[in-house]
C-alpha cells in the first residue's frame, strides 16, 4: 500500500484531524504535504458533509444539509517543481470506500446516500417538479449497491472522485468572483441562487494562519461548481485507471480532491445525486513542463478514462426536446431537452410502481448515460438518457403483458421544503 500522506480518523470530525484540509479555493491556502514527480501516495477523503447525513429513514438531514460547509477536501498537495503553465499528470491508481470499515456512522463505512435537495436549500436539476427533500440509503456488498428505499434494483458502482483540481492563481480567482458576482446581480433573490458567492464564516482554510482566515475566506471561491482548474466536475468516468492532465496556475500546482462517489448517473441530476461516501484514493503524479502551451490547454483538464466501467449490453433510452412542459418552444436548449428526457424516464418508471421520487433518485445514483443527441436541428435540441436494463430485478422493457409492479416498500424518506 502506498504511504498515506493525508490520513483521516473516522472517530474525529474533519476539522479535528491531525492534518487539516479545506473547503474553499484560494491560492494562499498552504499545502499540507509536498510530493515529487513520479511519486505514488494514498489520500483519505471525507464524505462532503462530514457525517451530517446519517443512515436512517428520515430526510430531515437532507432538508437541513449544511451547504455552506462543503466540500471537505483533502489537500492541497504541492508537487515539487510544478510551475504555472505546466500540465500536472494525475493517475488514479485506485479509489474506494473507507478501507476495513464495513459499518459505522460515516458514509463510506459500508453504505452511502443519494439526496434530492429542497428548493430552498440547493435545489436540483428538476427542482420545479421536486421541490421537497428526499433521501435514499444504499448498502454496499462488494461492488454492488442496493437500497431499502429504491427496491428491486442492484448495480455495480463506478467509484470516482466528484471533485479534484488544482489551486487557482490570484488572477484566476478574481475572474471567477467577478463573473459569478455579475451573474448573481442579474437576479440576486433567485431561489435556488444563480451562483454561490464567497462566504467567510464557514470557510476552512487548512494550515493558513488563523489571523488571515477572515480576509482569505471573504475572497475564496466556493467549491460547488466546476471551473478552469477542474473542481467539482462530477464526471463519473474519472474512475480507477484514469489519467488526468490538470493545468497548473500556481507554483506547486496545489492539488486537492474529495467528494467520492460509489456510483453516479450522468449529470448527478438531484445535485446530491450520486451515491455519496468517504474513502481513499491512491494517486501517482508527474509533470509535463510547459504542457499547457504545448498542448493548447489554456483552461480545464483533459483526461483519459479508466477501463473499469460496468459492462452493460442492453439499455432502454428516453429522449427529450427543447419544449417546456407548458408547450413553449425554446431554441436549441440542451439543458431543457435533458430535463425532458429525464422526466420521460421518470414517467415510465412510475408505471412499474415506483414513486416519482424513487425514480428520480435512481437516475441520480445508477450509472445511466446522458447524451446530447442533436444540437443543430433548429429549433429543437435533442437529449437522451440511457438506463441499463440489467440493473433491475425484473424485465423493464415494454411488452404486451404490461409493466411488472414493484413493491415500493417504505419509499424514499421525505422532508417538506421549508
């Protein structure tokens, strides 16, 4: 096993660990450790809410999820010799739940969760149709996930980090804050908000001198969105065997990671839409000096996915176009067409006995494929959602005999939008 350079004690909170990570992006957050090009090492990662979501049959914790405190990130890790303009090579050698801890109160100890955030606390891709909070607990049995809240499905997980990236430069951070602030100003009272501005009170800034936390926290970027540095991209294919090439914006690169997922559908559509968990990552790093210019990578990472995807051979697919539920035509709106495809899939699964919320949670957690199928045929964009048929314990295909009826069991726990 590689040396663990960021160990986490499951009996302690994230802030009480021997090495303190962070939950904001800022170039002044100092590295917790330094590695060399060619090094291999292990990093523990805490579930993004640090244990606030529990393994029970209530959704009150999802309703009141402390979004100001996320994400709990491991790092930053400086890479010796890295300079702005380089490409940082990161190989994901292994990634998994918390090792040797198959039960316990933390997600990653043999279980994980999927949540639908309420409209007033984060919302989600389909928040107009699902304004309340819901939760599903998933149990891990080796590589397989099952849930008492979404019965008669089981599937292999495609474990990956939802979030990994390098630190921004001061100039890049200022650009983020300016453009996101300008967006917020167009509709400052929108619920859910258009973007998340810096917020110092709940900022965790690693080993930075505590006297600087207020100043830096008031500038530091929230970790919710993906940006030029990578960040919270939620790409389910960043799995074991993946090689990522990150742009470097500061000396040392200052790599951080977290937000591990046991499984996820394309889009992570419920916002808390993957199977969230804590765990570990084994990584190998290297550098391509001057690689950003050499390969035309001015922003955003490029990557080569691993080869450990579950092998599904049959899918049932649903399409959507850029027409609203009220019949209004929109011009090549791929966001809307993907929403419509997801809603069509939910409507279909309801015919088998699932509640709409159970179907929505399943689309967030299972390894569905989302695709832009047409983006030029004016006025309609066409998006498609592919669900692997093998994840169901029954035949989910249309037939003359009609849909199988599942026993919905206790259903998905609900907490009403406050």
